[in-house]
C-alpha cells in the first residue's frame, strides 16, 4: 500500500505560487529604471549621480521576504528547497522569451510595437547567465543568513534578522549580476556603488514591515479552521 504524501500547508502553498510569479516578473520589471524620490539625493552626497534602481528590485525584495518568511515558518531546509525550485520558472521564462523573440512577428503587427517588445524582452547570454547565478547564490545566502541569525536570536528581532540578511544578500546579488553581465562592456564601478547603496536603503526600509506582514499572514493561513 502506497503511503499518501504529506499535505502541504496553506501558507507554503500560497507563498510558493507567489514566489514563482515574482521570479518570472522580476526580469521584465528590470527594464525600467526608477527614481527613488528624496533618497535619490543621497547619491550626489557620496560622489554619485542621483540614485535610481531597476524596478525588478521590488519583485526581488519580495522574493527575499518570501523565502525568509518560509524559513521562519517552515525551516531553512524548506526555504532552500523553495529557492531551488525557483530555478524552474526562471529558466523556463528565459527559454520561452528566447523562442518568442526568435519567432517572426505577425504581418499586421505594428513595427514600432514589435521593436519595443524586442527591446524590452531581449537580453544577452551574459545578462541571462548573470541573472541565474545571482539569483541562486544571493537567495541561498539570504536564507542561510536569516536561519543563522535565528539560531542565535531565536524568534526575536524578526525585522532585524530579515533586514540584515536582505542587505547582505542584495550586495552579493549586485556584485555578481553587474560583474557577470557588464564587466568589460563599460566601466561598472559607479553602477555597482549606486545599485548597492540603493538596494541597501530599500532593504532597510521595505523588508522589515513586509516580513511581519508575510509571517503574520502565513500563521493566519496555517491556523486550524482558517
């Protein structure tokens, strides 16, 4: 007699679906550079241009907080498995994008629209490779750091554990992606510093409230009778 598989919790099911969606959309959103409002003025103070960040960071910060919330609720092993499974939608979305870009456009499609689509969805092998490597290493690092800090602090200081893990993993993500994708193409020093500074600020501001929201939602979903 074959044993039935253990049922998946409501929170893990919901977070897994959300995680997969954010993995796919992050690269598309990254085509737009977003000004950071008052935070943009910090750049000139440290010898850089006005701070801006590619919009994919907002989806990526959600990936960070989701994996941290899963680690908080279900443990490091489950969170790492979520990160590993995230390679499937990431690689599949890249392959589908390549196929669609290679397919001829319909004859009655507006040429400007076709050109804009190719510009938005296109990439180079280095950019795609950089995205895959940076995703895997930075997300695994985030879960590892978050779990290690929990081992020291227990369930206390959730906001600090999540923000610290996010900040450090975002620095690594930026170093990996920018270096792999653009080193030798143009000088990357200012881009690295600007992106890291912007991502550190966003991690410190956005991650703490979002992690509390996600963990609270997960606990509510997993409550008996919910």
